[in-house]
């Protein structure tokens, strides 16, 4: 039920964005509107007004240009940590319904076996890239995932066609792959497969 509801809402949004709401006689006289490009950038620990387009003092001309030419979504509220926020953004659902009640690193024994604390973006929700692919989009993802480590919960398995992803949470994004808290390792994947080595200048 939840999956159908989210699918319906997003597909309706895509239809309106692509001009499908116009009367039929009007659309026959015009060339079909192109679907809009969709670019989502998630930056951990960044404040709402940190970039120039939203009033920040930091010079961010490229991001400002993108924001000024696009539709700005200004009513999305994040959670105190990164994985829960990502789960909400990619599912349109409460983070507990998406299986990420908290970051995996903060899970306690009392949370075990509760579906809201599965520790990965669960299959009770439709992931945004799955819906976009169903709507004819090509989907790409690069950066930190932190929403599931197993092959079936990696980004390539959840709708992204091309991926280069850092699987776990905090740590070095350089070639040394130094974790924030050993013994965690900084695993990178490309299209669902582990990347064995990074270039020295990565």
C-alpha cells in the first residue's frame, strides 16, 4: 500500500513536470515537453543557508547557477544524522518506515528485530531511482550511500544504473581509505561490485 501511494504521488509529479496536465487539444499542437533533468546533491552537515543561493557567505557560483535555473525545494526537513535523512529523501517516507530508525553505528541491542531498525533502505518503500527508471529516466549516483552493505541493498540494486559509491559512513574520501572508527573499512563499489584499489591521487 505504502509503495503504491509513493509511486502514485511521484509519477503524478513527473507527469505535471513534463507538461502532461495540458488539455489534449492543446498538446496536439505543440511538441511534447521534455522531462526535466533531476539533480539531487546531499551534503552531510551542511546548513540550509551555507551556499550562496540560499543566503550564505561562501562563494558557490556553480551551485548558485544551478539553483537559479531550477526549481528549489525549500520544505524538506532533515534528521540529526545522515543515513536517516537519506532514507527519507530517497523514499518520501518516515525513516522508521524505510528501515533506518537510526544510523547502523548507533543501533542498540534493544533495537534488534524491529523493522524500523533494519539498518538498510528496506523493500517496504519504493526508492526514488526505481521510480525514475520506471518513468524512463537514466539514473546515476556517485558518493556516499550508507543505506545498506549487502549486494541486494546497494545503490545499483535499488534503481541506480551507474554507480560509484562509498558504502559505509564517516571516514577518509582519499585513496588511503582510512576509517573514522576502526575496524570499519572504507568500501567503494562500482555498479554493485567492490573496487579493489583507488588511484593514488584519488
